[in-house]
């Protein structure tokens, strides 16, 4: 079903200097989309949807955004409520701060902090591998079955003060937020671009999404 995606929308991919960009561009290409890397404020003027993928550290990512003057245009995009998809680190920087780099300000679109797994229960850190995700019904999760496995790689997770933004959870071993949604701003802790067909389905859903 993925190959039916319209070519009309131009998809920007934030280039924050991380190593995961090519995976996302490859999936977009598979879905008949040429993703456009956005590495300067000018790059926002000719795109319709924005994907912020992420691998690496919170502090390095935010420093790169600031060095490239990307913070303000991203904030304006979020405030204008245009379609946005943050993945893993690109999801975490939507929050106010992270224990990974205390004192560094995230984008602050969502209230709350990203905190480290405490390593209790013999927990392996980072949390790496496939985990079941349970979610609320939404068109971004169309054609996905409850308790589907998605691929995670992370040592930090989101503790929310506003649970109405939490659209999906996973357990490691306690429930944690796996995805958030507020208006047209969507983020996942898991990596859809590494989650085979179900991940491609979520990216397809984002590309086809007609937010109100």
C-alpha cells in the first residue's frame, strides 16, 4: 500500500549533523518521495512537511541546531502547527530539557523533561531492540495492529506532565511514552525507518496525513 503516496508534498528532513539521515532519506525514496535536507533557515521556504530524525546526544543535536540557526525556524514551524514528525532524538528535543545535558534548553514545545533509565530491574541501557507499542486510535497509526513491535535505541525517555499528548506507550519494564501528538506535531521514541513494514506504514500515514 505504501507506493500510493502522493508526490505533491515536499518533505524536508532536518540536517542536524547526525548519522541517521540517510536511513530516513532511503525510506522516503522507497515511498517515492525525494526528501530534501534542511540545513539552513532558507530550507524551510519550499517544503510542506518536516521530519526531524535523530541519533546521538541531546546536547550535540541542540548545539548543531543553534550553530545552523535552525532553532527559530523550527519553533516557527511548530507554532504555525504545520505537519512535523520527530523521531527518537528529534522527538526528545521537542521537550524542555534532558538529563543527558543538564542546562541545555530543548525546543520546549512539550512540557517536561527527558530522563535516564535508572538501570534497576537488571535493565540494559540503552534500551535497544524490538518492543510492543500500544496506542490510541489515530489516522497516523492507521493499518497498524495494537501491540505491534517497533525498533527502539535509547537511554533516555520522556516523563510527561500532560498525558493527553501521549498517544502511544511501551514497557521497559514500566510504561513509558512511545509517541506524542499535539495538533499537527507528532513524535515517536522508536525508529520507524528501522521498523520494517510497520515503520514504513507510519511514515506513509504521516505523508498522507491531512491534518485539520
